[in-house]
C-alpha cells in the first residue's frame, strides 16, 4: 500500500501510513522514529512528551525508536545510541522482505558514515515499519559491512500511552531475573505475580518470553508485545522525582506513559563480516480480558485476589 510523505511544522520529513480499517502511523525520517500510532477510532496509542525537543540534533522523547547502542559495550540505558538523531533514508531495495498485501509499510535505511556516527565499524541498518488493523510491526535488520566482526546491544524503545501508570500491570515477567539500574545493575529475581507501579523503575528483565501483556485497567485495553531475537525486556518509568530532572519531559508526563522495550542487552549480538541480524516486534491491542496465560483471567477482569 502507498504512503504519503510531507514536511511537518518542525520541518522534518514525516511519512503517514494508513490502512483501510482506519488505523494510522506516522514515522519521521529523522531518527527513523514512529511518533504516532492511532487505532481505527483515532485514539493515540503511543506517548510523546509534552516538552519534547524537536530541534536537531537532539533525539525526540516518545514514540518508538531504535536504540542501537555502543559497539561491544552494554552502556547505560540513558545512552540510547546514535541512530535516534540521524536522518534516515527511504530504502529502495528492501529485499529479502517482500511487501505484504494486507499491510501498509515503509522501509528505511541508515548507513554508517564513519566519523559522523562515531563508530569504528561499517554497517547497514534497515527498518521496516508496518501497520495492519490493530497491529504495529517493526522489523530491524543490521548487516555487518565491515571487514571485521563486531558486537552491539540493541533495543526498540516503546513509549506506550496509558491512562494512569498506577493502574497499569505487566504480565509475563514474573519469576524472571533482572538487572536493577537503580541498584547499580544488581541482579534480582522478580517475586511479584505481575509488575505494578508505585515509584521509579528501571529494570532489564533477562530471557523474557516472546509475549508480554501491558494491561491498562482504566482504559480497559491491553497492549500485547510480541518479539523475536530480542531476549530481554526493559521496563522504565521515571516517576515524579526523576521525571522533574528530565528537561524534555513534562512534570506530569510520567503518569501517562510506560516504556516497555524489546532488547538484546545481557548478551550482545555478534556479527561476522557480511552477516545480518534480524529482529521482530509486533504490538497489538486487545480488550483487558486478555491474560498472558500465567495468571487467572478472573484476576485480570475483576481484580480478584
């Protein structure tokens, strides 16, 4: 399906994807970032900061972005990598990913330019973004075009819009080990039967399942995150005190967002020359009766304990 491209009020090239049922997505070439995803009722499903900095070369807080972190270095989750503040191009040769008849898609590419990207390695980073009724799909691919092997960590940073963070619960991460970035990356095991929020959280859940549910009780809506080749999952919300220290985040913005990221962090991805890594992420929305399968659905539906 075709897409439209125009320059928005910030002067940034913006691609609009639409599909017959009425849902839409908007993608910036700057950062290769998804800045809007609306369902067929025109409800916005992604969070964008009310104080976001849209002036280059700053990255824009919100939506969905690719965090292509430093080569061979776990780094900090605050360091999202260099792909978020570079201008991407339309990929004219997206093979070997043929277009799907029932999706509206755009293919983007970012090629390394040596000194500009501050990396000693040569690579091609391709990203396909597709929408279909009730679904948003991202397929990242990284190819090593260098003459030496390299390793890297990666994440798709998903800012999801929620009614009230204190009413959100995440299922699918229970019993997993995680690194707590608020405790100097100390390793713990999740003891709760679901993740709920009453303060700042910044965790990397290790070897997470391919399907995770983010349940918004007030909106009676559940995001279902499905992923492949990204074994870790990052959960982040700054809460009020940390949120006030972030210049590009509104004072109350933390209440209306949850960062639920697909990632490969614990074990960096290693590519030999000419090798390619491909990930997959699909976010869909269903009614809040959805359950990850590990909890009694009655608890999700009626809050029974």
